[in-house]
C-alpha cells in the first residue's frame, strides 16, 4: 500500500486518513503497540497515516492538529482509528470532533465498533459515553500511577527508569550494571587467537563491564571539563555510536526502521547524543547513592534540581561518584555555564581591540558558547592568526585596572604625607 504525503495533496482531492497514537516512546519502540495499530488500520487501505507519540489528554498534538486542518479544508473526508481513546482523552478534542462530524466535514470509523453516527440521539449518546469513559480511564490511570509513585517513595524504592549503567534489582534498588559488554583491543587476552570459536558474548572475550566504562566516563569528564570532548574521546576509544533518536516520522516504513535500529542496540552500549545530556546524567543523584523523586511537574516539564525530593544514601554501596568528585563536577558545570554567551549580549569592547601585528581593529567572532576577538585581516595578509577569548581580555583589563588603582592609591598616600610635613614646617 502506497502512503501519500499530506504535503503533496492537490486541491479538490478527497482522501481517507488513519490516525494512530501511542502515549510514550517506550510504547512506540519497545512494545508492539505502534506496529499493532499500523497493521490494523492498513487493512482498511487509508491514503495517509497520521501518527502521534503523545498523551491523548493533550489537544495540541502535531499530527492531530494537521489532520483537523485537512478536514476543515475539505481534503480529508474519512478518518479511521482503532478506538476512540486513541483519538482523544479530553473534552476539547471531543467537542471539536463532534462538531465536525455533525457538520458533515468527515466520517469517523472506529475499527472496534464501526462508523460513528451522530444523526440521532442514541448515536450521540454513545459517542459522549465513550468519550467520557476515555477521559475517566485516563484519570484513573493517573491516580494509580501517582499512588504507585508515592508508595515507592515511602519505601525508598528505585524509580521506574534507572539511569545509564544502572539497573533495578529484585528488591527495587539501584545497582551498578556489572555485566560484561565489550573487550577493547588493549584488553584482549594473550591467547585470543585460540578463542575464535567462542561466541560473541563469551566471558572469555567480554572483560570490560558497564561499570568500568561508567567510571571511565566520570574520570574523562573531570579531566577534560567538557561534555562534548568527553563524548568525542569515548567514541574514539570505544567506537560506540550515539543513541538512536526516538522521534517518529509519518512514514510507517521509517517508523519500522527506527524500531529495528533500537531493538538491535537495546542490549548494547550507547552513549549520549550531546554533551548536555551527558552532564544531566552526571548530575543524577543516583550516581551518588541517592534517589530523587518528584522531578517533574505538570505536562512532564522538569523541575529545577533544587526542588527535587532527594532521599539520601538509599544505595550507598552502589554509588559511582564520590562526594569530592560530585563537587568537582558541579564546579566544572558552573564554570561552563558562565562561559556561555547569551545571544542578545552586548560586547562593549568591539572597536577598542587592535591587532598587535597590523594595528587594525579586531572583529568579534562567536559561536553558541564563546566569543573571540581576532584580526579582520588574518586571512588576507596579516600574520596574526590567533583569536583571544573575551573572558581573557576582560580578565587582563581587570588586572590592569587593579594595578593602576594600587599605584594611584600609593601616590596619594605619599602626597598626603608630604603635604602634612610641609604644613608642620610652616607652623614652626
């Protein structure tokens, strides 16, 4: 079945659409929920698929809003979905769909019950009842989840998602992942040529655990003071790719490809996609032997770490980072944050910095993190190809000003002393 791209629809073309929704990336990639819905709706031969990975309680879902827009434009005249709770779990979406169906803009077919009919009171009551049950089910699920989290928090149990290089044991406690996962060439045994018949994950071949690698990450970060440099060195050392992005495309073939890639690497070692993600991992209290609860607020927005409910020493024997290392990492991150240049920052030294070689004014050069001053003629004849970061120039100016103030104060003291002696001589 050929799936059309909504951007290629022509004016006056009427198409049928299928809407698919799963709540989380885990349902999309780690379970069969997404693929199951795709296979079901394919049997009805829709022209286009709309796929959202978001809670049904949210009305402003990207694909859902695009579908509504095409319905209002008269392009989509038929929508297919597995069930009503896949389409909506809130009053706003329910009223919007109900209005469009009554207006005759499109027809909605639910695979588990058939076409939605709002031309009579019985059909309208059935639709309202299903929408109410979908909303009520979401509320019940939310209460059950919150109750479970509160119980785990009261018992100092681990959260549902352990950080990288950790796992949750049978007692619901965080433990370091000590399972062997790879062997570097520098670690290979002396008789490695005799081990060619061993299976890939043999204990004779795998000698480095994820815990060893996690410690290596911490030490490299403290040494380099940079998340991006740490990731670059880790990639050079271990040859491990970054994590596969979990975002899904509208094309189901791409979705299946992403899913296969994630399944292929689920038991392998994967590093972070950015230095900021690495720093977030390093600041996770679990690595220090603590457990943090209540880290998010409404709509999944992350709270400031100062507002987390942190339970101390829930697994002290499984800590990866010492208190001294945690303080050092915090200092590095604070220093890195201070070096970040705001996009709307004003640089008052522009036009006041001159090249020592050609004496022309230097120009400002910047990237998302730092700002530099360099000679504007460095690529057209000037021999000075160096750039100086603005922080170093600021520090040099401050140092020079402090020295000048010190000298000025000393001169003032000498002048006051001479003036006092002259006055005494006059009186005598």
